[in-house]
C-alpha cells in the first residue's frame, strides 16, 4: 500500500512536468510563428516599390496554428517618414501581439528603407 502511494506521488510529479513542458513548447511555437508573421509582413512591404509604401498605421488580424492551438494574432503596420526635409527614407514598424492562457505576448520588428532615386 505504501509503495502504491509513493508510486502515485512520483507519477503525479512526472505528469505535471510533462504538462508544463508541453505548455512551454506551445508557447515557444506561438512566439516563433508570431515572429515569422512580423518578418513576412516586413518583407512584403520592402518588396513594394518605394512610392507604394504608404499609410501611417494599419491594423489587421492573422490566424496562426501551433500544436492544435489556433490563435488570431493582431498585426499593426506603421510607416513613418524619418525626416520632414527628406522624404526619401521611411521607417517601417511591424508589431504583432497575442494572448496565450491570458498572458500577453508581443514581437516587434523595425526597419528603415530608402529610395534609390537621387534628387
């Protein structure tokens, strides 16, 4: 009887460790996919001609899946002209955020892009 109780306590500890490991794995997968969404959005904007990179702030939603967890992540794209006197350089910021188990996560990438045209 004592050995069964000891075995049950050991098994409960093992199951809790497995559960925690699986949860952290999903958390990391969601973070990785959120980073990929941000990078993809940034690369899509950088692939456009410079004159077509316009707007100040655009918000959208993207669905991602990770280990049978489906999440809608919020994406905010912000485009700013770096200097009022020089409109040939723009700063692009992509912010991606989501919640997993009521905990907020966020990833942001920023890049500057310049026009190839000389004045």
